[in-house]
């Protein structure tokens, strides 16, 4: 009995030694049951460029509304935060001086028109007298010309003297001069001097233009909003006197919050990868859990210097679903999507280090096989696997701790 028991104990001890030896020979790699595994699979990767930016109004979306004329502010109809539409009255300037100027210019125009009418209006009696004078001098000039011609004929026949012939010629010249003067008098009676009439017409045109200018200046006393938007700032108050000079005094600033953009400040190292039309996503501190969508609209040619680093502005348009959420000057974290492709990928946490190389632990028949890999792109928590693992193979999600040689 004791021999049989001793034999049984010896066999049990031998089996235990064999099992322990087998476990030690495997190096403890049969541990996949205690680790979570993940399959190597293909994923869509996007190469991105990260940048910090700010929300800004688009060009023309922020307008400083001012006055083009000087005067005292009679009424101000704007408060910060008010919504206004294009054409809404924002402020009014006193109009007494402008009304008086308009009345003066209108009177000057009426006077110029009256002067022109006086030149164009002549009594019928004056015209008839001028016509009678022209007819009389025409007859006198005709008779004088005939007499001068007759005297010249007699002089050639030596019947009259040269003095008589010269006197007849002189009377003819005088008669024709009187006829020319009578004709000019008739022209004046009928329509005035052409030069005087041109001057009168020009005076009417000048007076009409002066009146139109005064009316336009009068219209500038009503200040309206040039765009739809929100009042962002107010720079004057009722009762203040504004003086318009080279720079129009600003009354209010209007911002259209529907026309915003993101100015992303891209490092000079990455700006060569950015192109107009590329998609982008960004977040703001006010809504950290929300991704806003955008697209590169323009790349500004001039650089800015931030902390001694050269950066270029990439202007991004913003999707319409952000209306009412974003405000100017909000800080943004931008990711510009440069390229996209499908690659074999694993979680970054599945990559370990051994003997100076990147490795993964492939689960094969319940055993963890150490296998070196070569990695490529990174996209958030994922990394591209260029070689070392085939699609569908499962690897340990949390690899064993790095050996001491790798941690020194």
C-alpha cells in the first residue's frame, strides 16, 4: 500500500514538473485570454494640419456707420445689441442750416430761369420796328450800289469826274454797313445775343446743380444702416455735435453675424500643403463638444508674426448651421484636411517597443506572438500599419510593459 502511494505521488510530482517546464518554455506568451484584442482593419485616414484661429467678420460684414455732414445729433435710435435691417434709421442730425441752404439755392435757380426767359421774350413792336429798319436799309443799299455802278460807267466814258464816282462808292459802302447793323439789331430783337443767351443757359445749369447738391447734403442728415446686422458699438450720444472732415465720425458699428469666417494661422512649414477648396473642421471653447465645418476660401499673401513664428492666414468659410452660435473674436482650434486615403490601421495603444523597434503582439492560437511593424500616418488614436501585420489579424490592445532596456 505504501509503495503504491509513493508511486502515485511520484507520478503526480513528475506531471507537475513537466507542466511547469512547458509553461516556462513558452515564456508566458499564452496570456491572450487575459488581454483584450483588436483586429487590424482598413480605415479612411485624412492627413491634417492643426492651427489656431479666430472667428472674424467677412469683408463687408462689419461696417462703421458715420456722418458725412457736420451738425448736432438730434436723435439716436441705436443701442448695443439691437438688430437692424438695411435702410433702418440709426441717427438724425439737425436740419435747420441745410433747409435754409436748400431754400437759397432754389431761389437762385428761379432767378437764373427768369433771366433766361427775359432774353427769350421780346415785344412784337420791337421786332416789327427792327424788320422795318432792315427793309429800309436794304432798299437804300441797293440804290447806292446801282448809283455807284452807274458813276463808274460814266467815269470810264469820261462823262463824270472821279470825285463824283468816289462819292457814289462811299455812299454805297455806308448803306451796306447800315444794313448789316439793322440785321444784327433784328437778331437781337428776335432772340438776344447768342453769347448772352449761352451765359444765361449756363447760369441756369449751375444753379440747378447747386440746388441738387444742397438737397443731397440735406439727405445726409438721416443716417441709415447700410447692411442687415447687429449694433456692436455706439460711439456718440444725442445732443453731441459732430464735425465731418477727412474721416467721417463713427456713430455705430454694425456687424452681420451671418457672414463670419475663421482666420486660421498656419505655420509657414505647413502653408505649402494648404490649398483653396480644402475642407476643415474647427471647435470653439464655447461649444467644445461640437465640430463646425468649413472650407478654405482664400490664403492671404502676407505673413503675420506670432511669438517669433511666421504664420499665414487661411480664411475659412463657415457652414450655415453655425448661424447664431459663433461670435467675432472666438478662439478656434482648426484641423485642415489635406488628403484622404484608406489604409490598414491599428489603435496607437496597441503599438509597443522592443529592441528599439515598434512591435505588436499578434494573437495566434491563443498565444501572443511578438512581431515588428512599420508605421505610417497617424489620425487621432489610430496609426497606419505599412508592414508586419495582415488585415484581419488580431493583436493585443494593451501590449505587455516595455522591457527594462527600452525604458532606460
